[in-house]
């Protein structure tokens, strides 16, 4: 049992030790022997590199045996950086050989950096910093993006460091590892930093003054609407924001460092400020009017200056170190030639434009400082970048007073140009006042002329009024005559509409007469054929049918005389008597008569006739001829609808009309359903209106459904329900009360 416990503990120790000391190709330990160094470069033999092309390796992976031999010593000084890889791992061991605790700093000039050290409980202690890490998430010295590590006396610590570069922001030529001691680093960057603090204060003051001047110029622009003030306001705005970002970048963009670095790397605000300045000079000197070609050159130069700063930000990762440095210096040289060109333009207009004299006074200090001193510093910096041995002492001294000088330059520039623009504003105000007075004078002169013209026109108008009055009297007489004629025409039109309605209603009995006559003729022919063959029984039956048809012809012929009087009143009181009627028989009769009547007109027409009658339907007290008229109207409409669809769709369509009866509560329900063309919801709301019809001119008057509605609702106390879907079906249902008074 004890042996098993010992074996288990031994295995655990092996696992623990394997994580701490599993790698065997570690670099030698670098001994820290003093605690006074502000910065110390670690020799390449004391640390190792590992490229991470995917950027997805973890600390557990790179600290395992699998990656032990993949670490190698620094080769960037011989081969240069591989800018296709932006993630690197470093491995090094540091030991405090002093007799007291020390705090070391590890500065990180990369976008993102993590440092990993192993705790006593075998877990990783992780710290994070970097130029693109938000302020609140940085460890160590946040302002200078530097790790702070505590080392006890004789403590030896293995470090793994992960560095992620954004080569658009920072592109090193070689890889170096440096460390420092926290106390002198803090003293230099946080305590004894008066020069930098003074520079920040001056930059903040400059930015505030420029923004105040910008607001004043915008107020001027709001009054006079001259672009000169707008461009000058833009120049003041962008340079003011630039100075504020220089003074307190951590305050402005501390949680969005990418914005701050983008401004510095692309000189975004400076480029926009110079762009606005160039167009201010154009408007101020009116170069478009006096020298159009030079004006186009200035416009082109303004865009040539601003576009490359944005492009270099995006193409720099694909360039090697030397090319990237060369292009950056070239772009900076383009900026430094900007001010001399502006100065040349102002000098060229010395005699053309009086305002240019004041402009020269305003711009001379800026031209001297930026055109000569900055250019000198730029040349020294460029030569140093290409490893020329140059004495930069004078350049450093000039750079140390740059903040103070820039403050006075921009104050001077702002004050003088503001005075120039203020004088121009006063002049424009005077011009506006004079223009206003001139307009008022012209308005008074026009008022006098208008009054004189009105007096002249008044006399003419009085004469015209007398003449027009006589004409109006004559026109009034003619108008009365025309009005009487229109009233008579309207009466005739109403009579015509009434006549059309009577013609529609009288068509029903006439259709019966015609249909039975046509059917009788056909039956007479059939009877002759049967007599010829000697079939007397069938001939006798046909003769009986002919006799019945003739009786119905007489009956409906007599009805035609009464229909004329009944149709003259749209809302009429029926004088016909009501009596108990079999609705099923009535519906069946008119269903067949309607079909045969249509067949008599169009022999090619066929339709599937379907009936579904409720045999238990009680007889109801109605006026049979009126209800028959309603049924015939609805059935005729259904046959007409399926006939139209048949003509439209051809033989593939099968016409079908269904008549059904049923009981629903206290009502007898009769439905007529067809699979014709149907109609829209809009037509459904109009279809019961008098004289509304969907049939072509001459085929219907539009009174059929309207009169049917009156017969059912007013004559019998029932109701009509209409359902339809365009292109599919129509269904008309009438409801007749079972008990009618």
C-alpha cells in the first residue's frame, strides 16, 4: 500500500516538474547585478525567438516539449524582419543577483504584448500591455506601455513573452530586448518630466486658442456666408484638435488608442489642417479669378498632400523597412514644401491684392520656422534614419523649444488673420447695409411708379367695366335660355335611363316568349318526324309539350304589359298576391328555363347543371313571379359568367352552375354558385347599385341585381349575401323568412 502511494506521489512530481522544466533548450540566465540602469539591452544570446504565423499558439503549447527546439536565437539583425509574420514569442530567464528586491521594467513598443511567468502553484501569471491596448486594460506603467516585474534576491524567473505587431503603426528594423529598473524609469517619465509637461500645457493652450478663434470665424461665416471664413475655421479646428491630442492623448483617446495612433501615424489632423489652409489662401487671394492655372495647381497640390498619408497607412505592411522609411520621408518632405508654396503665392499677389500684405506679415514667422527650422530638423532626422553620422545637437535644441515657438507662431497667425478677416467682415457688413439702402430706394421708386400706373389703369378699368357690364347683361339673358335647355336635356336623359331600366325588366317575359317559341318550333319539327315514322304516342306527348309552351307564351305575353308599370318604380309596393309556394320546384323550373333560353341563343354552349335541394323544405308564403324573377336574374348572370370564362380559357374549362336550397334558422336559403370569372372586392361593394353593370354597352342596364335586392329585402323582408373571388367563383345567396305577413 505504501509503495503505491509513493509511486503516485512520484508521478505527480514528474508532471509538475515537466511543466516547469520540461524544455531543455532554454537560453542562459541573464544576471541583473545592479538596480540603477534606466535601460539595458539584453545580449541576443540570453533570449530566443519563435515565429507564430497563425497567431493562435497558446502559452501551454509554446512552453511544451513540442516547441522547445523551435525557439531560436535572434536572426533579425542578419536577415531582417519577416513582415509577413506579425506574432512572435520570446523566451528568456532573468535572475536578481543583488541582495535586495528589485522592480524591473520591460518596455513594449508593439501593438499587443503579454508576459507569462509561472507561479508557485504551477499556474501562469499573465500581464498585458501595448500601444493598442485600452488604458484601463494595461498592466504596469500604462503611459509608456511597460511591464513591471518584482524579483526577490537570488530569484530566477523564466519569462515567455508574446508580441503582436501592427506594421502600419510601428515597423522595426531589428528585434531588440531591453529591460530597465522601475525607479529611474518612473523618475524620468513621471516625475522629472517638466519639459514634456510644459510642452503639453503649451499645446493645450494653443489648441484652446485656435478652437476659440474657430468659433468666432464660424459666427462670421454664418452672417456673411463667405467660404474664406469657413476654410480658415477648418484650419483652426484641425490644428486645434491636433494640439489637444498632443497635449493629452491618454485623456482624449485612452480607451480608443487606435484613433490616437492613427492620428500620429497618418498625421491625419495636420493633413486636414494644411488642406484647409491651402483652400483658405485660394479664397482669400481669389486665385481662381486672377490666376486660374495656378489655382488649379494649388487644388491639385492640396489633394496630393492629403491622399498619400492615408494610402501609406494601408500599404506600409507590404513594404520592407527601407522602402517604408523612404516613402514616409518623401511624404514628410511634401508637407514641408507646402508652406513655402503658400508663401510664394502670397508674395505673388503683393500688388494684385492689398490683403496679401497683411497676410505676408502673418505667415512669415510660420514660413521661417516650418520652412527652414523644421526642414533642417527633417533633413537631420532623415540622415540619421539612414545611418549617417550627423551631429544632431542643434536639431535637438531647436526641437526642445518647438512647443513655445509653435504657440507664438499660431497665436500670431490666428490674431493677424482674424484681424484681416474682421476688417473684411466690417467691409462686407457696410456693403450689405449699402445694398439694403439701395434696395429700399429702388423699392420706393418702384412704389411711386406702381401707384401712377394704378391710377392710369383705374381709368381704363372703369371703361372696361362699363363695356363688360353690357356684355354680361346679354350673357345673362343667353345663360337663362341655355339653363332652360339644359333642364330639358336632363329630363330627357333621366327619361332615357328610366326607359333603359324598363327595357331590361321587360326582357324577362319576352325571353320566356322567345325561348318557348323557339323550343316549340323545335318540338314541332320533332313531332313531324315522329308522325312520319308512325310513332303516334311520342308525337302526342310532343304535342302536349307544345300546348304547354303555348300556354306559357300566352301567360308571359300578358305579364309583359304589367311589368312596364311595375318597373317604373324602383322601390315599389307589390300588388301581386302572396301564396304558399314550393321553393324547390320554383328554383328548378327557372334553372332549366334559363339554361334552355341560353342554349336557344348559343347552340355551342354547354354547362354542368347541379341541384342540391332540401326535400324537407316547407312551403313559404311569397309572390312567385317576383322570386322567380330574382332566381332567373341570378342564374342568368351565372350562366353569363361561365360562358365568358369558357370563351377565355377554351375547351380545358368545364362550366358549372349549382343551385341549392336549405334552411337556416327562420330563413329559407337559396344559393346560386358558379365557377365563372368572379369579381373583385371593389366591384362587390358596387354591384347592387342601380344602373351599375359589368357587361358591355348594350348588353345590360345594371338594374337586374338592384331590383332583385329590393324584391328580397323590401318585398319579402329577406336579405342577399354575395361572395366572390376574382377568376375563381361567384356565389349569390338569398334568405327568405319562413313566415311572411
